[in-house]
C-alpha cells in the first residue's frame, strides 16, 4: 500500500502531519483548529460528492459519448472540432469543477485522438488549459472560488454576474493561444464511429445526476447538499447495475488530506509571521493590481489554494461586492456562506 504512494502523496500526508503537530504543540490553539474545520467541512462534503459524481459519470461513458458525438458533428473540420472541444471543456470545468476536466476529461480526449486520426497534443492542451482558465464563472468551478465567497459576500448568481466578463475574456485569450500554438496547421480528422453505450441505464442515470447537480446550482441549493445528492443518484445506479465499480478509490483522499493540512498549517504560519510578510507584499493601500500580481505569482509557485489561504489574512476585514476594500461587516458574511456551502457559519468567524 505504502509503496504505491507517489511523491505528491507523501507531501500531502506530511502537510497534514505538520498541521497536527502544530495543534499538539499549541502553536495552533485547539479552538482555532476546530474553528477552521467547522468552516471547511461543507467544502469537504462538496469535494467528495462532485468527484464521485464525475468519476462515475466517466465510468458510465457519458464523457466518451459526448466526445465521439463532437468528432462526428465536426464533420472533419479542424475549426469546428476546436470550437466544440473548447465548449465541452469549458462547460465541464464550469459546472463539474476544474479537477474533473484535468483528471477525467483529458484521458477521454486522448483516447479520442487515435480513433479520429488527429494529434493528441491539441486535445490534451485544450482540456488542461481550460481546466484553469474556464474555472472563474461559478463558485463550484474552483475550490478557491468557494473559499472566496465567504470574503466577498456574494450569492452564486451575484458571483457569476461579476465574473462572466472575466470568464469570457479568459476563455477567448486561451482560445487564441491554443489555436496559434497547437491547432493551427493541423489537417482535418476522420469522424469516428460512435461507440455503443455498454449500459444504457447507467448512462441515463449519470446524465440525469449531472443535470440534477447543475439545476441545483442554478437555484442555489448549497453545494454541500447538491453534490452528494447528485452523487447518490449515480452511486445507487452503479450499486444495482455494476457495484464492482464502487471502490474506495473513488474517494479523493489525497485532496481531503491536502485541504485539511492546509487549513491547519497556513493559519499557524500566518499567526507566526506569514501574515506580516503577505501584508508587506500586498502593501498597505491594498492596490488590486498589486494584489493580483502577488496572487498570480504565488499561485504559480505554491498552488492556488495555499496562495489564497496565505493572502486572505492580509486583506481588510471589511469588503464590498465591487472592490477590494469593502464595507460588508463580518456579521453579514455568514448567511452567504451558508447559502452557498451549507455551513452553520462562516469560516474564520467566532
């Protein structure tokens, strides 16, 4: 078992162990640790639910069928296939989280390449890049978005209302670079024969579960309710039709360990000097351009989640919906967090 763990797995485990050591030694008070966990448990439930939903949706061949239909609909046109791939990857990222696109959709697109007689690299880079740049529109698109919801005091619809222009711009710029560096000059493809669906009941159940999840998001059901509910639909279908696919490997333990460790380690470091360093980097004026530059740099160096956690402590305690220097009191942030995630209170509040 231990021999199967990769380097990143050991890093995640080490992060959690370090966080527990901080709690055991008192560097992070137990009350603060409990407070942090009380704030993130809805996120953990969401993560498990949405990843199980995505994994079983892939097993039900939903992604495979859509990919095949795209290649057929493009009718050999390189431009048409490019646009359809961008649309597919963007929608999966927006509604089913960026991890679904990066981890599950990329292999599907790679498997399509030899069957359609096209190069694998353009398909792979399209999914990988859009897993990042198409994750701005909804809170569920990116875990960092969900964490930010507590700060900026926006509902899901309000969040999308503020982010739609940035999202379109990000996708448009990504499309330009994808076309120039990976798609331009490639010849057309041969539309593959559509593969038969192995189990129509599982395919329909998984498709319905995804539709249920998306509908729940649109009517602002808390994601800690929407994701496990949709996952339960497809889990029941697999339990009846193909229970061999229901293994513990569906549970994203690596991500759960990483997030838990992160929420123990970063607050400890912030209380012992990291917050001061971040405040110095951002500056007292909290200029949004300087903040964006620092955040982008840290996200690329240490990952977006620890970058967000490190920088959050340097922000003002009062924020508005439209700027980085707000006036929304912390007592008003809780209801928004509960509405989106289903938590009893906002993380980091007493």
